[in-house]
């Protein structure tokens, strides 16, 4: 892209969905080329069209364009140009109670439940299965403990997971049972509502800071 050397300005614009895109907004890049001619890259995708110098937005026009975009984001909570506040996944540490029994197959998973409450879940969420190094038995819903991390290099001792050994009794499988609790980190993606609220707040801050700017 040597011939398009100098980006003058980037400006958002709305197609109002007329081009069939799902987002409604795009950024246009304005360039001055080596031979002194000007070009516009309407979708910032490398597809340049020649334009005149008078088509190049002034600083104020570009600012107004970004303001219009900010108003749109503040109103809708949408940010199709990813200009505001990317929310990173949240993690939380959960306490899970887990049980296994011993069999000729090795340690067989008998369920897990968050905060030691509720029914035992034989098919827990993936982050729990991954932490406990569970692997499915055939095509059934049952899991066994495989003891090897994904990359195959590390063997994790099942007994090493035990933080609070529980008393076992006959109903838990007696001496052949292991029941314990462990802390498992869980990644929680932000809800759509939380995302929209954060985008509205960032866009409003942006609008206000533009007003305050000299
Ligand atoms: Zn569009």
C-alpha cells in the first residue's frame, strides 16, 4: 500500500443499513497519496476511490461525525465500531463439592454441585469437567478421571485436589468413595444488558468530554 501513504483522518458514517450490513456504521479513511491526489476508503477495507480535496472532512467535521456516533451509542447501548469500553470476561472462584468412587475402571465421577447444595450434577459445566480432568466413558453421560492435562504432560493427583476431606458413609459408597470440595475458577461473560449499560456510560463520558474540550 505504498501509494497510499498518508492517512489524513478517519470518520464514522452510518449507512442506515442500506448496504445490507448488520451493523449500520462504518469508518471512512481519507488519504493523500504520493502524487498529491486524494482518495477515500469508505469502508476502511483498502478499497480506495479518488476524491477531491474539498471532500476531505475538516477536523471539526470529523469531530462532529464522532459525536454523532457517540450519541448513537449512548442512545442504543450498541457500539458497532468497537470504540468504547470492551468488557473483559469476569472470573469468579466457585466452591464445588465433588464425589468419585473407586472401581476397576479407576476413579469414576459421581457428580458435582456448586456450594455443596442442590442435586448432584453428573454432567457438570465444561470448566468443571476440565478442572477435574474428566473424560467421558464411551458415549454415556458418565465421566471418569483421566488424570492428565490437555497437553498430556502433567498428571494431577486426584487426592491433591482435596481441600476439605469429607467423612464418607455407606450411602456415599463407603470406603471406596471420595467426596471433597475444591475451588474452581469460572469465567463469566458479561450479560448483554451489562455490555449495553457500559457502552452507554462510556459514550456519555465521551460526549461530555468533547463538550468540555476547548
Ligand atoms: Zn453498512
